[in-house]
C-alpha cells in the first residue's frame, strides 16, 4: 500500500507570510511520518512571479523531500498546478 501526502493551494496570500509559516500547522500533525509520494495541487503561487517558484523549490527541498521514504527520488513529489 502506497502512502500519499496530498497538499493543496500552497500559495502565500498574506503580506509577510512565507511557505514556512503556512507549513507550521500541517507539519505538526505529520509526527515524522514518511510517504511514498507527495502530491501538491492547486495554486502553487499567488502572482506567478519567479521568486515565488524559487521559494517553492527551496520549500520542497527543505520540507517535502525529507518526508519521502526515498528522499533521493525527487520525482515522487508531483505538482499539479491550477484551481
């Protein structure tokens, strides 16, 4: 059985907020669990600015990849952009 973490709408909407501040709540519920796949769907940015996608990449490397059972398999993080 595959363990899948599904996240949606990772865009930052409040001034001064970051992906790290949005992630604080959900992260606390994971309790160190590991997943076979992570799917991030919905809005991935607020304004589609290059800096937002850079932030998303940094967030993925720092927070999402460590949640994978096989951290080295980056293709197990799947992004599905859109509403």
